[in-house]
C-alpha cells in the first residue's frame, strides 16, 4: 500500500479525493499497488465530509510521517506551497502538483531537488488541466526539434471570447456571466489579463528548450480591450479571435508572446470554443500535432493530478528524467516579432494616408455603423515597424494575425 497526502481541499483537492475514491480499483490496477489517502491538509474544518477523519491542520504531521511517500500539492500560489513542496522532496517524498505559478517560477529548481533525492516532481495538471501535454513532451516527442508551441491555454478567456463572438455581447456582460457560472474568479485579472496563459506557455517553452523561460520576460496582453466591433470585422474576414500563448523559433531566436490573435478556419485552433483548450506543437519530423480537451475544472484537473500520482507510485525509487535546467533561455526582443496586423483607426476615407504609411494593405468594410473609422490588414512586419508606421493615426485597436 502507498500512502499519499493531499495539501488543500478546495476545488481540485476535493476532486483528487473524489477521483481516487470513485475509480479506486482501476487506479490501483494501473499503479500496481493500492493507493491510500492518509491525510488531507487544510486550515478549515469539514464536518460530515468523508475526509473529516483524515483531516490535519499541521503540515509537519505529513512531513514527519515516513509512511507518506507521495504528496499532492493543490493549494495554489507560491507560499506556503513552495516551502511545503521543497521540504517534502528533501524528505524523500515525490510531489504531484497542479500549481502553475509554482511550476513556472521554481520548476527547474524543484526538478533538480527531486533528481538529487531520487524522487519525482510531476506537474501534468499545471498547463492543460485534464489535457495530457507535459508527459507527451517529455516522453513521446523526444526526437523532434519543436519550433512552435501555440495554444488556447485559458478556458475562462476562451469562454468569454466565444460568447462575444456568437452572441454579439460586450466583454463586461460576458465576464459577469462567467463569474456567475463559476468559470471566472471574483477577481478575474489573472485570466483576462493573460497572466495565467503566460505562466503556462513559460512552462511548455521551458520543457521544449530544456532551459528556464521566465514568465516575467514574456510579452503579455489580455482580452479586456477586445470589443463587439472587433468581432464584426473578424466575421467579415472569416476569422475568429483567440487569446493565444505562443512560443516560436525563428532563425534561431525564440519569441514568446501571449496576446489576442485573429485566426482563420485553416488554423488548427480555429474551432476550439467555450471552456475548451487546445495546444498545437510543430516538430521538424512530426509536423503538427494537436492536444484538445477541458483545460480546467474540478474533475479534469484532478484526473491529471491522479495520473501523476500513479506515475509516481510506478516509479518509486526512480527519478523520471525531465530536461529543464535553471540556465536562462534568452528570448528574442518582442520588437522584432513579425506578423500581420488587423488595425482600426479613427476617421473615414483614410485609405490614402494608410497606404502612404503601410504600403499595400487589405481594407475591411464590415458595418455601416462603423463608417466613421477605417479598418485594414497590414502585411507582415516587425512590431517596431508597426509602431513607427501607426504614428500620426488615432488608433482604435490592433489585433495580431496568426
């Protein structure tokens, strides 16, 4: 029998307990041993709950129990999660986590600690929720040079953008609905400003390149400036607007960006809607490969965490090699990142001025109610070129084209 402890009994923590209890015999068969939840750590009480008899409030109870060989960290945030996880690894316990903040900031360090102690630090649920992506990168895509990772990595923003697109609603009203349905937090900043997706693309890029990609260095732009009018133009162009987290290698340089992009129906991520996530990778041998599914939610995320628990049990006394060093991966300057842009500027009949500044462009007519502005799609250019050319115009919005 293998004893585990669950740190945090919130949405994901309660999901982990539910998944193990519901599919107990199946999970044990996959692990090759019986998995027993010996402790659940939380500061709260849960009278009448099935975990009431195994609930503890002092982490040292878990840390000092040598019978606990796997710790599941689903508390979220940096502290005390980082301290608890580091201490657990130092005591020879494997750790499985869904904590993207922790992994993005300290992944390389904790992997090195785990290797030294011959245990494992596993984090499948930290990026795609229930979508398997970490393990495929580490184990299945090992012969390819991956030169592109691009994904819809946040279900909340994808839900909001989908509703705006299909129902013609304003950002504020859809956000309120998402909060009421539990898809968005009361403070939605991490989602709508792109910070959540930024941490996730940082983790994926770090694994692909084997070096630390600091999320603080990734250019990040959220969806709060996207309007209903932008979707009117997107429809006219045959495109959809998605918040993408992208890491792309061009001429030996790696660029990383989180921002709204317009993508057309030929793009593999075009049809992914609602709370679903999708991750696209391109390899030099494999070409494109897609991962799709629920990127968040209690049971999908818990399912990925428990899969890591099974892996940890199967590899007791064996460290699963993961190439991610603390050496920093230098990113290309976002000012040199190239793409085409969809642009809206104030003023009608601005075509001549636009062509003088940008050269040949594609003008977009979408709605007579928008006749007081001029919209167009530029050719491919660097960010710094766009900034120079847009000077002198009264910019309403610009959205990158993928």
